[in-house]
């Protein structure tokens, strides 16, 4: 089989790229290791920057997002049992974020791809990438027991942190930067009304907590847990008790609890691979970088990567000019590192680091007190949280 662009991975990055390329008349195929149902079962991000929303509109899949997404103009930071509102819209000249789950983003993109008739191969096994250092790369995979080979002109590695694409790059050609955090996030999804109409990020001596949501009737909560914890150790009641213990008393009293419909522990890491291009292979989304979810940047960074990559590929196929494509890696990495910085900063602001020591405790408190007393500090937080320009 021949195509112009082979996309590895049917997460938000791969699906968004596939949709933008298809709308520009560029042939592409998506190869996904898992089933469609499995991809949709993963509960991940919840907050979209305006830039990501514009990408969904550009891809022609923004209708449900605009109809069902919740527009948020601020969020609270709580410490010492006091909630302090960060006025995102007021501090950024009116910018906002939209609460709309990654699952729904993926569902909308999958539906559009099916309607377009562009090919996706689910349960593609043993995907391997070849000759991307030349001008005729190939991708091989097995499906339903049969071996397949795709001849293409470009490969987009959109297969996440554990994917095959980054692993296919010769060791000497890539440099990685990583920080693994000594804790994880235990997340719970429940069909209960959110405890507040906006998000609440909590710094508490017992650990970080986050009150988020997916709709006015579906809540998403997180508590920081040691990396050694297993989700089996956290029956629902223990989760609700721990969350209440970290909230201020008034909010704890307002918390509506119910049975979990999903519960999982996610590790936290900061990770960047440089560069993001290797001949005809491009890395985008989690295949190229990971941020701790504290700053709600992971999914949004995938959006800006795909903005830069799709623009470069469309320009190349329309005019033969490769300058946008040649600029992809440097342009994407600049925005990635700014988001890595913000996510690292917000993670240090809000989490309890084991053995962080008394000095670090005092610095964290000073950081919090400076933030809630300085409009300049809040403006810096706000412009990063709503998303820096593409
Ligand atoms: P994805 O990982 O979503 O998709 C990659 C796809 O490639 C997957 O479907 C995978 O099955 C497939 N794949 C992998 N290897 C393959 C192979 N060899 N062959 C074919 N296909 C292959 N971000 C936030 O902003 N907020 C959050 O709260 C948040 N929580 C998260 C929780 C978890 C547990 C994780 C892992 C991530 C979280 N993220 C969060 C980040 C997340 O939303 C990512 O940024 C987002 O999924 C990035 O999308 P993709 O780049 O498409 O990668
Ligand atoms: C979520 O709703 O899953 C969510 C929201 C904000 C974050 C991280 C996760 O910073």
C-alpha cells in the first residue's frame, strides 16, 4: 500500500493530524496498536486552551465541544484552608479555558475520521518504522495475522510516551531530558455534581488534591499518592475520606460522593526529546514530551505540535516549500519547554515532596503567599494556564 503520510497512534495527536491532512487533500493512514474502545476508555485530560479549541474548529469537529464544553474564567488555589481565586479572564484580557474531557475530544475526532472514510487500522501489531532517513520511508505491521507494508513520504510518530516511534530513532541522534516525580496522582471519576463550579487546586500537608469535572453532573478528582501505592489499596470510601481531609472544611462539607466509574494512578514526569525530527520521521504529542498534569498542558501541547506539523506538511504538499516543515522541531520545542517550565513550577508549588526539608517547605509557602498577594505573579500564572500563543 502507498500513502503520503503514515501516522502512528490514534490518540488526540494522531487523530487531529489525520483530520487536518485529510481536509487538505493529503492521503494518510493511522495505525493504532489498541482497539478503538480501549483508546476511548482511557480517562486523561480535562482542560482545553483556546488554541486547542481553534484546532478542533479547524479540523471541523468543534460542534459538540462548543455545545457541551464548560467555559471557565478562573480557578481556585487552596492552602491553609483558604481558597484564593485566580481570575484567568481578568488577568489575560478575557482569555478562558474550556472543560471538555480528552475522551470526548477523541470520540469527536474518531467520528469525523470514520465519516471521512480515511483509513485507520486498529489492533495493528508490531508496527516498525524503516528508511525514514531517506526519502522513501516504510512502515510495517501485522493485522489479523497478516503482514503489511506501507510505502509513504512521511511518518508522524504520534504514539505516545511508550510508543515505537521515538524508540526507532538511532540512540546517537536523539537527546532526552527527564525528571521523574516521587509521587503519582490517584484519579477518580464519578457521576456526582462537582463540588465547585470551577477547579480547585489544593496544597495540603497531607498532599496535593485537585477538584475538577467533565460536566455539571460528572466530577473528576485527584489526590497525590506515593509511587508505591496501588489502586487496589484505595477503595472509594478511603478516597473520599482523603479528599475531604485535604479540602477546607466548608468545601469538604459540600462534597457529594458516589461510586467511582473509573479509578487509576498516573505517574508524574517531565520529559522532552530533542530534536523532534529525524529525516522523514516527525515526533508529536506525548511521543516527544511529557508534562506533569498539574498545569493541564499535556493535551494542549499535542495541539500546538500538530498545528506546527500540519502547517508544514500542508505547505510542502501545496507549494513544495519545506521551510515550515524544516522549522517544525525548533518551533515546537520552544513552546514545549515553556510549558515544561510552567508545569514543573506548578507541580513544585502544590505538591508535598517527601523529604523536601524545612527550607523547601518555607520556600513553597513563600511562593504561595507571594502568588496570592501579587497581581504580577497571578498574571504570570494566568497567561501560562490559558496557554501561550502558538
Ligand atoms: P496518547 O498517548 O494519547 O496516544 C498515543 C496512541 O498511540 C495510543 O492510543 C497508543 O495506544 C498508541 N500506540 C502506542 N504505541 C503504539 C505502537 N507501537 N503502534 C501503534 N500505536 C501505538 N494531560 C492533561 O492535560 N491533563 C491531564 O489530566 C492528563 N492526565 C493524564 C493521565 C495519564 C495516565 C496519561 C498517560 C496522560 C495524561 N495527560 C494529561 C496527558 C495526555 O492527555 C496526553 O498529553 C495526550 O494523551 C497526548 O496525546 P497523544 O500525543 O495522542 O498520545
Ligand atoms: C482533569 O480534569 O482531568 C484535569 C484538570 C486540570 C489539570 C489536570 C487534570 O491540571
